[in-house]
């Protein structure tokens, strides 16, 4: 994929490298530019990164990635595109779709779907997902379309500037109207996937929540959540810790006392969990990434995207 950017220089006595660094180009991206012929032009002339820019100069940068991700097989899979421009792709991910390929999920991931989408356009593409979601968490995720946007968005994630809001359906009623869960999370000893609250060995994890609606007859609560940190399974672990586990969460709210092994969790043989005496069922955790807010990595425009609650969660509340 190729991205061309043009800048009109408005001040004197700075190098190309200094200017690009101020625009958010990482050291790695600048190094990549140095290796690409005619990737840095001033007035149409190829220059080095140490070239001194002057007021009025026209700087043209060409980011080029001629090859696609080697280990991602393009596969025709559902792809719900919410927004796309030259720098980002925002997708509403369905349930039962991991983000990246793995040993037991080689050709059923979001990466496979995106690879196929760009292959059909005869466009090389490197897959760079910025905010990851669990396999069975639905909702919004942003994918960077070039090295520059990936670097800037990753910095935003590190600075907690990408705001993520989730909607969840939890078991039980009586949850306080709002609150902050500040409880560290660590891996459970002997498990490759399970996490728990651990005040001795855990990493700090902070989740905010607000009750949106209570369903007494169903013994369910609809909750809005947003994150300060991004630990693995953070919402699922924190809601279990409060005593209000997510509906359908086979790992943290199983229908029996026996938790699945790591191998079991990687297969499609997940139970359809009854959520209440009403015999409502859902085959995955009732968690949806509903809202995503961030600053566009290049235009600096504030962006907000929302995805409606999916049908399997909506049906639980009817």
C-alpha cells in the first residue's frame, strides 16, 4: 500500500528529519523512508533526511509497502466496515472471530478478512490492529493502513487517548449505579488464558462503569463500561470480581464448576449458556465495544464511531 503526503514548509532552518519527527513520524518510519528511492522529495528533487528545509518548500513524502503480511492467508469472511480513508479502517467485528491468526485459528480471523478485502483490490496490505478485542467480544476496532498511522495511533493508545466504551449484560441486580474498579489483574497460575484479580502479583487495572438499565424479572443488568487500562480480559475479570459476571462468559461464568482448558477455549465447542430461569441463551460473553473516540492520526480531526448492540445481546433484553 502506498500513501503520499505533501507538506508546505512554513519555517526555516530545520532538517527533514526534524520536521517529520514533529509530525509524528517514528524513528522506524524515518529509517524506512531512507531505504526507499525517491520517498523524500523537496520541490520534486530527492533529498536526504538531513536536508535543510526553508519556508515555502514543498515536501513530498511517499510511504510504500509493496508486500502484504506474509503469514496471513486472505479468506473471504464477513467484514462490516464502519469507516475507511487512506490511513485507517474502522471495523465492527462480529463474535467468534479472533483478531490475529494462531495455531488453532489460522484462517478465521479479522486479519484474514482484511487481507482478502485488500487482495480483492489488488492492494498490498500489512495488518496492524490498534485496539484488540477478545475473540467473542463484538464491536469496534481500528486498523492502521500504513506505518505512520500505526505509529501515531499506537502512541495514542499508550497515552490512553483512544477512548473505548463497552456495553455488557451481567448476571444479577443491585449493582451500584456507577463506580470505579481499581483492582490489579494477573494470570492464574497454571493457565495460559485465565486471569484474576491479584493484589500481590497483578498489574494495575482500572475500569469505570455505569448502570444503564436493570431487568429485575430477568435478573440482569445492562452496564456501560470504559477503560483506563487495557489488561487481558479486564472487563470480564473485574465484573466477576464485583460478583456480576458477564452473561455467556464460559471462562469466568461457566455453567458448571469446571473451567475449560486452554485447548478447549481455542476450539468452537463452546457451550450455549443459559442466562436465567427464562432459558435465554447466548454462546459467548455478552460484551460489545460500542463506542470508539480518538484523534485522526494525520488530519488531527476528532473522530467518534458507534456500533449498535448486536442481535444476540439485544434478544436477551426483550
